[in-house]
C-alpha cells in the first residue's frame, strides 16, 4: 500500500470545531520515505579511518606516563575496593553484633559514600588544579580506615569507621573521571576512561574472591581488611609517583616547566576544542 492511498479520517464539520479548516497532507511523509534507504551501504573508508584514529589515540594514551601511573594505581585499588562493604557484615557477625546493628553500619557506610562524593566533588570544582591530590588523599584515608576497622571493639567506633569508609570510598569513586580528564586531552578521555573501567571491572571481579581466600587463611574476616588496607597502601605508593613529580614541577623555579605541566592539557581541553 502506498502512502498516498492512506485515507486520513477528517473531523466532522462544525462551526465550533477548530479543526474544520485544517488540511492534513501526507506529502511530507511521502517525500521522507522516498529519500530514506535503510539498506544503504555504510562508507567503509570512513569506518576504516575512524578505527585508525581510535588506535592512534590509544597509543597516545599508553604513552602518557602520568596516566599510566594512575591506571596501575586504580587497577590495584579496585582489586580490594569492595572488600570493606562485602566483609563488614561478616566481621560484625563474628563479633556477636545483631542484625539491626549490622544494618545500621552498612546503611551509614552507604550514606557516607553519597556525602563523600558531594564533598569531594565540591572541593574538586573549587581546586580543579589539585584534583589528583584530593583523589590521593581519599585513597590514603580509605586505606587507613580499612585497616583500622579490625581494631574496633565497640558499636560506636564501628559506626564512625563505617561513616569514614563511606566518605573516603565515595570521594575515591567520584573523582575517577575528573583525574582522567586532568591527565588526558579531551579527545583522549573516552579511550582512557574506557580502559580504566574495563581493567577495573576485571580486577574487582578477581579481587573479592582473593580476599575471601585470605580471610579463610586467617580463619576470620579480619584478614580481608588487613589485605585490603595493604593493597590500597601499595596503590597509594604507586600514585605518589605522580604526586611527587607534580609537587616539584609546581614549585620549580623554571617557569617554562610550570607552564608546560599546567597549561598543556588544560589549554588543549578548553581552547582548541571550543
């Protein structure tokens, strides 16, 4: 059936009907269908050029030393990043806390995660040149709080530590994209962030069962918190390579080096792609 053969029902004539003087036409639809070709072959040369550009960008990302340091630190952290939330209920159950007390701690940790994202996002927007430092501080706090959880002997201290775990983990998760944008040019951000997400998914999938094996070896859930804290401290140590380099560059007397470090990426992000 052709489009022009379709019968469009007309509203009945009435002096009170606002539609009586409107002529409904299908000419526009007919022209649209005429020029649409769902089986039109795609431009293979364009796809090939696009694929080449993606590989070129990926090579540039892999050659970015500062980003790769952050990449290694992030993958290392995500090996154990879910250990506190996963093993805290079992740790409290071994310590003879009831279900209601366990639920309160888990809920406070989740609420703290939300607040941590908001607070660190605010700091990052105010001090955008120091985003890696803020992110590194949250990682150190996350590592320290994870390790200190095993020393808690009261419900009050567990509630406080749960809130801190939420605050630091929220800040760490929330600033990941901002740190990627700090180290990469705008055209490289999708590829770099995709690499981070893919690698972190693999490491987190393998990390929690590994922490469970450590807990079994220690005959208790405290082993997973010790393991998680140590791995996070190692990740923070890796990340400190960027922090130390940035510290010396920012405070060097060589003005050109400062400009190269601080302006190169941000100028390209804010000006070139306008």
